[in-house]
C-alpha cells in the first residue's frame, strides 16, 4: 500500500463523514456510532478521518456520558480555527 492510496482513502472517509452530517435530519449533533456504522470498515481510518476533520475545524466533537457526538462546524467555529494563537479545549464540569 502506498502513501498516496492511504491519503485518498482518508480523504474519501472525511468526505463521507461530511456528507452524512449534511444529510442528517437532526439539527445539531449526531452520535458518532450512527456515523461510524455508515462508513466502510477500518477502525483507525475512521478515527483518523474524524480527528483530521476536528483538527481542521470542519466538525465539532464532544463526549457526554461515554458517547461521542459530532456536528458540522458553524461559521463561528471555522473562524475560531483560522484565528492565530493556541487552541485550548473548553471543559465544563
């Protein structure tokens, strides 16, 4: 397997995640388990694609009671990711 095919596979998985979120009937966050089940097999490919989307600011991710939820990022979040300076996680208890 070459690096190029791995990159293409990652990009395909990222596009699929964004397409699933765009087609979602819910307005807001969607359980990762629902999205994950619609993706082709490959644990690390799916996790790495979600992480890449999160790191780029394309999606928002949070955990509540052991479940991970994902939503397409809004304009505010995308602008925050483009802003200079360090990013810090906001943790509410």
